[in-house]
């Protein structure tokens, strides 16, 4: 039987792809770069510089023996552990493949063509990507003095707004919102519009004025808090994140979750990490101390750096961003540059941070 000419592909013809993807640029990891001496200092991805804790490694080894079986799709043991650690009901928790995966689940649950998703800009790079993939329209509100302009964001909400991202601390600037301004903003958001408080860097906050997002939830069913195991818990390579929200929202998230998206090794590692709070806290404290050391050293070199509550620093370099990032790359220091705006510098080990500081100082000496 001959093929129908009307359905036969023409030479060179490609499958039809969604037009929304025409406006997207694929997320790109920073590629490993090395100095002429062969050195590489990875300070681009906001990872923990510490190797997994021994208890976590043991849990990974044990779980690896069962990878021939599907993982628990409900993540029941992990959710139980999170519930006990945070003192929130299990029905309020949904787990996904990193906080990015949970954010995508949220958008799948509430966004649709014609809907709007609102966020500050610049903020987390995944927000516009995930919004367009969900078929929604992104609405970006410019930062004010490097932080969220909550008044402008509230004014930008329309009857089409389905979800608002609030990144606190903000990625990539490291700036924070305090309780009074955040609560005032939440009180202006319509009850049927979801507000996602993205707290990927919560463990690094040392400013007492910054609220724990979980304390914003009582009386606000439209508030959801995102957390991750990728940063402070050092599990970036295993991809585990979770949301805490109203039971109806958590239930919708579970429906939007691809089956078996959080693998068994990742679940076991996250449970073990939660049980090692003292060790995790000590590691985070060492990163916070390094953050302050790097910040003060840069200030001493004459750089203007935004005070940060995360595990990275932001340098507002404008048109000099490319030259600075290229200079650091020549020394084997990988940063996250944003063309025409600035660079985000992750806080790594003392040796990695020293390599960055040396590169920053030499750039200052040679180019001012």
C-alpha cells in the first residue's frame, strides 16, 4: 500500500515544534576552564564545595543495590522525614526533581495559555524558561537597588496572573526581603493567585529580619515555599527539592509530578542528609564565614559588591562584565557572567576563593 502523498514528509522537512520554544535559549552550564597551569576553580553553579557526608555516602551505597527496582513514587519516607524536621503536616509536602522540578510542577498545575507568571528580573534563570514551557506569558518586573520591587510587582498583577515567584534570597544578587514588606505584599496578592517563595538559599541567611517562609503560610493558602537539597545539603548531583503548601496545592503538585522522577538513591541520600543537621550546619557556617571574608576582601580591593545572604556574591560590572569574566577564566576561575550586568561568584573552598580574589586583584591592577 502506497503512502498518502498528503502525509508524506518532504525532503528536508522537520517535525513541527512549539513556537514558544523559538523564544527560549537552552540553559547552559558553565564549561570547565583551566588556567595555563591546569588549575580549575568552579565558582559558577552555587554548589557546596564539600564532599557528601559519610552517612550520606553510606546511604547512597546501600540504595544503589536496589536501582533495578523503581523508587517509591510517593517519596513517603522522605516526606515523613521532612515533616518531622520542619514540623509541618505530611499532606502539605510535595517532592520533586530539585526545586526547579517542583517549580515546573507548580506551573503545570496552575498555568495555561493566556495566563501570566510574574517575577522580578533579574532573578533565577529558570523562571522564564519554565513559564514559556508551560504555555504561560512571563511578566518581568525590574529589580530596584538590586532587590525585588514589591510595590511594582503588586501593581503588575492582573486577573490573568496565576503565579508569582519571589526568590528570597534572590539569585543572582543575594539580596533579601524582610518580613514587613513581604507580608504587606502578600496581603495585596489576590487569594486565587499562587505566590511561590523560593528559598533555595534559606540556610545561608543570617539576617534576623528575613522571615522563614514557612511562618508566612498561616492564613494564606496561596503561599507555597520551595526548598532544595542541592545547596546547603550538598546533593546538587542527585536533584531533590520540595514544596510546602496548602494540602490542595500539594495534592495538585503530586498529580503534576512525572512518575518516579525522584530516584531511590536521591531519596535515601536526602533522608540521610536531614539526619545530619549538626554537620550540615557546621559546613554552612564555614561557607558563611568565607562569604564574609571574600566580601570584605573585595571591598578592600575597591570593588562594590552587594551584601549577600546566599552562598554567592554579586558584582555589578555593567559593560565590563565580559572582560572581568574572561580575565578570571584565564586564571581557571569559572564565574556566572550576565552580559552587560554583572557576575555571580559562588563561595567555594578557601583555596578556590583565594584564586578568585587573586584574579580580581590582578584585574584591578591591570585595568582598573
